[in-house]
C-alpha cells in the first residue's frame, strides 16, 4: 500500500470510496489525475478500498507508483460507503476536502463549482442533480427517479433538511468542518449523506447547494427497495442520536491547521 503523506497541508483532498471497482477505477483515476494536472490543483487523491475482492487495490497501486499525489487507504474489510467516506475524509490533509463517487457521475471538473461556493463563505458545498435538471446528461430510469425523489422528500420531512438533493455523492467541506462532521458521523452505509448534512446544520455550519452536471451510471449498486428501507431505518437512528446528544459531543482537536486554500 502506498503510505506517502504530504508533510505539510495541501489545498485540496479528493476522496473516492471504492468497492469492487476494477471495471472503472482506472478510467476514474485517469480522468481525475488529468483534471488535477490541467487545473494545476495542489491536490491529493485518496482511494478508500472497502474490502474489494477484485483487482481494485492493485489498479490503484499501479497508478500510485507513478503519481505520488495518489494514496490507497484500506478499510478493515467491507464496512460500507459511509465508513469509507469517513475514513478517507479524516485521513485527508487538504484545506478543502471533498468526496466523489467512483463512477464520476458528476465530472470531476464540476468540483470547481463546489470550491467556488466555499471560497465565497460556505463551510459545506453539496452537489445537486435537481436544482437544474437540464444539467443531467444521462437520466435515471423513471422508477429510480420516482423512488429517489420519494426518499428525498421523506428525508427532508423527517430530518428537516432544506435541500433539493441530499444523496448526490459529490460534496466538499472546509477542513475544519470535515474534521468535526465526520468524527460525529455514525452511519456506515448508504444512509450517511442525510446524517452528515444534519450534523452540519446542527453544528452551525453554512451549507450551500450547487447545481452540477450529472449522468446516471446504470451500474449503480444501490437498490431503492432494499437499501431504501434500510436508509429509512437509519433516519430514525439519526433522530435518536440527536435526542441523546451524540452530535453535541466534543471532537478531537487537530493542532496543525491547514492554510487557507488558494485557487
């Protein structure tokens, strides 16, 4: 495993959770590293391997051998997307820390829109597929759109979240916000997105929603029936955590602060 860590904080960290992604992780890394180079981002890329049983780790290691800004982080077995994102976000050292899905449904260039929002004062910037639907390049099947919008409506009602899209896997945070939010995160699988937004609002962070270009990948693994029911259960778990003060707890202090991001 590539264990290189930048000795000083850098500007941007890009976290990519991956589970059995050998079919597409190579293209994802090629595209991400190309954009990092073209935009001259001072960036690190962290791929979090969630106990894959295919060649995902080997492919990432191959890229890391010639790209020192790329790191492979290993989970202790298969723990879920929420755990993977948290693991990567807490390992990241950038002034701005973001995560994106391994399929790059939102092109990595769109990260500039999130960075711009943070530069203008947001603590958290979240990509949205629904603020400007014309930006969707490949639409989901109608049944997935229906279940997705129903889940989002229930989430907004139960969690009192004012966002058009809570589930888009394209979110950026200031380093200090990320350190607090992800230390308090408890959900380890698909339902973690509403939880981290709930924590962000509860802790007083400024959250802004940003329309992004997005194209559905038909290889998406989420099942809106099975996983949707589990996520509804997790919403109740978040409310319980809030009632019992879990999200009010003190978090670990990090004495070395990252410098302000420069773009």
